[in-house]
C-alpha cells in the first residue's frame, strides 16, 4: 500500500509541477534544435533535395549511407566531433538542472518558482556533479567486475564449445548485471534526494547513508522503482506502436512522426519527474519519519 501511495503521490506532484515539465521540454527542444543546425546545414549542402534521401526515410538504406559516407566522409567526421562536444555539454546541463528539479519536488508547500528553480540548479550543481561522477565510477567498477567474472568462468567467445552455450551464459550474467546496475541507479536517485534534504557540503556521507537506508528498505524502494520503470516501458511501447503505423514517406506523415516524437520526449520528462517525486514521497515517509517521528 505504501508503494502505491508513493506512486500516486508522484503523479500528483507531476501535475502540480506542470510548469516545470513544460520548462524542461522547451529546454530539451532548444538543445536539440541547436544540435541539429550543423547537421541540417551539412545535409542541405551535400544531399539537398535528393530523391534518394526521401526514399531512404521509409526504410534503412545501407547502400545510400555507404555511398554518402564515401563521398562526404570528412564532413561526417567533423559533425561527429561536434556531436561529442554537444553530448558532453548536454550531460553537464542535465546535471545542472537536476538540483533545481529535486529541490522543486521537495518544496511541496510552495508554488513552483522559476527564480528559485535556477537558484537551486546553481546551488546544488557542484555536489550533484560529484555525486554523478562517483556513481559513474561505481557503475564502471560493476561492469568491469562482471566482465572479469565472465572471463574467470571461461565464458570467452574464443573458448566456448557452442554458440548456444555462450548465449546462455551471457543472458544469465547480463540479467544479474542489469539487476545490480538497476540497484545502483535507484540508490543514485535516492542519494540526490537525500543530498538535497540534508544539504551537506561533503557528499561521501550522503552516499553512504543512501546505500544504508536503501538496502535496509530494499523491497519498498525496489518495487516502487520497478513500477516507475514499467510506466516508462509502457510509454515506449505506446510510442513504438504509434510510430510504427506512420511511415515517414511524405510531409504529412513526417509531421506526424515529429509530433509523436515530441509527445514521447514530453512523456519521458514526465516519467523522470514521476520517478523522483514518488521517490521523494517514499523517502519522507520512510526515512524522515523514522529519523524525526511526529511528536505525540
């Protein structure tokens, strides 16, 4: 019951923060627009109004892409290098926004304020950036450990006797890896919430406390996290089914696919806020209530 109350409370918080949802969508759209300007300019100077490009929209055309890369490979490499820089900048900007997002969810009694949001983004940026780096290291160690485990058990593509045996062992280990990786992602979300509530400059203790209380309440936290993942997967399924029906072979269907893509992006933002808002509710009811029980 506690899990579903937290889930419903998360949805309630999402509707309360509709201005924040729209702000994140607009920022996402502007970032995507800026990212596409170099690519759009490059395509207009190379392919232009080529009919082969229009035909390739309906299906994957390897020959077209291969010929295009052979003819304009140098330009493609420049675009790829620019894309790497944009990905890094977008990664940093998403970390910057996270502090304002978590703090806006925390301030339940107050109306959403754009001014307070940007202040919180700047205030928590350094700590959430360090928190993100630490958990990237944790994920890297986890991935490396499972890779070493793979080799230690002799599961190498050069040593196994059959392809079926390799696939079986890989599926088993990948399942175990994704389980532990999900636990780490979940702990990272609660560490962000805990960091904002505690407002401590040194984050090592916040990380340790997050591991401790998540493991202690693993069933509640994990089931809520899986429920939020199921919500996101449902969104992906609906988007895939609708997008599959619309083949982008003319301007009308291209517009429809674009609108579906924008609706999916907005839905992804909503599910992200839902995950943090429901985690915030469960954190307050489970952790804060235990540490600071209401007075009789």
